[in-house]
């Protein structure tokens, strides 16, 4: 993962990556829509520059973002300076239980972290995530690239119930080119 970490650090240092987007409408609906989630403590794994953490903190949540890229965490901390309730940790998502994350956790976000992990790290990540959250905790996931059909269901089925899944493609626009990324939103809940 050192090569992968170096890649992500370089991309964050050079500018704004294509995946660094504002909070998705699905998250905004869960926080501000009909029957919104009650503010509590949220965890954003693979938080990047912290857009979701900052959004949650601005809506009365205590939100912690974890990312293995030092450059992303630095940018997140700079952007969130002065925002109460936003915290960031440089850390490895396959070692979540070893990080200083406030608990209990009331909401987990994964906006592409799982699909970015090497195959051998994925089951470790799922086990670590399951170990730090309580039964009933919702997990909102957007996953796309590099996944086999049914992979999320197979990987998470031991510890999580999949309550909903729907297609949610993402279009990368760069240098006047458009590249669609086929993806899905998943709403899971810890058993």
C-alpha cells in the first residue's frame, strides 16, 4: 500500500482529484430530508479532503474522517479550521480499532474507500469496521470501480444487512473528455 499511498498523496498535492466532490445528495437527504438521522458521531472512512465530514459538522454532528493520505488529511484540516465537530485522523482503515475514534459511532460513510483497497485488504477492512460499530449502526456506501458482481453483498453479508442498493453512476470529466463510472449506492446496517 506504500505505492498506493504515494500515488494518492501526489494526486492530492497536485490539485483536486476527480473523486473529491461535494457531499452527495443521498447523504444530504439522510441528514436534511424527511425523517433525518439524529445527529451523533459519524465516521467517514477514506475521507479525502473532508467535504462530508465538514458537511456533517455543519449540521450538528461530531464527525471524524480517516484517510491514509497525509496530503488529503492536511487539506481537510486546513479547510475545516474553525469548524466545531470536524476531526481528521491520518490512519489505515484496515486498523480502525487501533485509531483514536470516538464511540459510539452513529453513522459510517464509505464513498469509495472499499473499492480502492487491494483485494487482500478488503476482508480486513470489513472486519475492522464491524468491530468498531454497534448493532443497528447504518453504513452508507458508494462503490464503483474494480468490483466484481455481488462483491459488496458477499463481503459484508456476515456482519451487515443490505437494506437498499441502487445504481448511481459517476461521470469523470477531464480535459473535455467524459468517462462514465458504473457504481452503486448501498445502505447497510450492522447486525
